C-alpha cells in the first residue's frame, strides 16, 4: 500500500478542553494513502474508524473514507468539552489541496495525536458521528424473492444484486444474471423450458451470443475473443435444424 506523508510534527491550537496547559493537543504524525480503490459507488462505502488506540496520552486513529482522486490532505482537529448532559467530542477532518480528477477513491487516513488524558469521548469525522466497523461497505438486510423453488432477485448485505434476476412472476421465461451488481449474463427460454438464446459479458462488453431451435439444437453462435470486443463484431456460425453448418463468417442479425 502506497502512503503519502503530507503532515508531520505540527502543533494545532485546539479549542480549550480539560482546563489546563496539557489540554493542547499536538498532531505528531499524519498520513493518507494514495487511491486504494477507485469506486463508481462511493455511497456504498462506509466511512468508519478502522483502528483506535490510546497509549501514554497518544491517540492512534485510522479512518477509511472516500474523496475525489488526485488530492492531497492536511489534518484538521478540534476538541470540545462536554457538559453534564453531553460527552466531550473530538472533531477530526482534513483540508484537501490540488486539482481533483473526475473519479472517487477510497483512502485511509492515519492520525497520531498527543495530549489525551481522558479515554471517554466521542469522535466525529467531518462533522458527523463515526464508529468503528470491520465492514468496509455499508450493510443492509438481505432481500430476495421466491418463484416456485427458485430464489431470485437477491440483494446481498452490501446492497449489491447477485445471481438470477427476473421480472417474471409465475414462471421464469427470461432471467438476468448479476455478480456484485454487474449484469454479466442473460438467458431467454422457450415455453417448453429449453433455452432459446443467451449472451454473456466479459471484459466490459457482450462478447458471446448463442441461439437454439426449440428442439434444443444449436442454431447460431457468435464470439469475439478480443478484450472489450462485441460478438456483433466477431465471428459467427449457423446451423440448420439437422445440425448441419450452413454459415460461418461475420455477425448477421437474425430476421424477426
């Protein structure tokens, strides 16, 4: 994991807490990772405390969060004393610098802060409560639907579509297959239950297509083995109902 050191051995003036000179907190060290994981769905990633430990008055804190790509970070911290009805609160955040790229990345920020003489306080990150979690992604109740003996339309605990999805309600005549919320395959069936046609996606594009006669005999098959290639730009084979090869060459759209 690549680490960018952006801040070290700088004292920040903290809003008074605990009422003595030792209540001033010092950021001994701060670091931020480079982009660990670019993501198209930053809302699915949990902003969380990954590690938190206080030893000899020094707080070691690691936070996982998302931010625009290509930025650097400078720590910001503030401490507010609570009242009899509210807890002390440490506000942790950062200022970003640089020109952001048009993408969002997952980063981990590590703070080492000196001057803690109490263990019981709330931590907020960028103005919002934050808790420790082992889960990198937000979690939700698992959802699914039953059609006969088939489990379909499953949404896993991370809110991602998985497995067979269909809009049919009684008998599955067409289904879509998802892996980690990515649509990678679809299959259409004849009324007799045999596969009518199917296609699948690899390397970001639909690169394979196959079609059958109602009897189950293969009718057409197209493939493009190039990364990112479409089967419509690939090579196809066609057969008659007796299984004889009748065409081989570029893709031709099947007449309705």
